[in-house]
C-alpha cells in the first residue's frame, strides 16, 4: 500500500527524537518476542559502528514468515521497550503508520523525509543468508549501508549466499566498521564477536505464546 498520503503529524509521532546529522542504526523485526539478543546486537552495533542511536522498527508482520502466532503490535512494542532498557535504543511502530511490510518502502520513506540523518540497516547473518528473497533487495543495498552481525553457525551460509556474493566488492573490512555510516551505498560490513545467540523462535511455545524468560 502506498505511504504517500500519511499525514506528517502521524509520521512524526512514529519517529523517535533525533537531531540532524545523527548516525542511526535500523533494526527491523517482528520482535515476537523481543529478547536480550536484540538488545545485545544493538549495543554491539552502537559501539562498533559508532552510532548515536538504534531504532527498533517493530513490523506489523514479516512477509517471509507465517504470522498466525504474531502477538498484537502494542504488546510487542511495550515488551520491546522493556527489553531495550537503554536510552540509545528507541522503539518505533513506523511500518504500521506508513502501512507497509517491505523494508524497501520503509527505507525510502525514512531517506525522503529524514534526509539529514545517516542510516545503517542492521541485520543478523541469518537474514543475509536469505536477503536475496527480500522484496527489491538490490535496491535496499543501493539505498543504505548495511551491517551484518555474525550469528554462528550461520557464518558460512550467510557469506556464501547469493546476496553476499553479488555485493562482495562493496564489503568493507571489519576494522573500518566505524566508517560505514558515512559510506555511500552500496556498502556493508560483516561484524564478528557477538556471543549471545538467542532467537525469538526459541522463545515461543508451540501455541505461539511467549516463554517466561526474555
């Protein structure tokens, strides 16, 4: 659905506070449920990429996943705020406001309306492994620098994936990660050293309810 007719006030309400020139990491996901690995990845990215903020974009639903057990957006938003527990991590329902489930539309909207910010898309290695299945994935890579967080044992599968191979010449060495936000897209870096490897799937019961520990 087009997001051309979203009133500016509704867009502004879905955008966390910012100042011009900020370096913002974007971490999209269902957050069903949010967990400590989301927080750890964000803090890892803040440090390694020298970001000012990370915005969690809580999606209405992932087009590549079965959404039958997806909890209500408001419940996932509040749980994400509780888990984040860091003033540098902000939680947003932007994709619900602009009525899209596709990352390319989200990025296009942010770049058009917030042109004074420098965005980096953050994803886990498991997402890089299937990035070629995303809607207009080449356009995404051409719009915004990307940071891929290693998630063993996904490393080999991710780096051997069609997208990683297609974008190989745009990969920065890991010791240049702090420069990523200033690079013109396409540009990406593969970050190693993350130890925590939880998943939302592992924190859901068979009926879709969340397990007690997040």
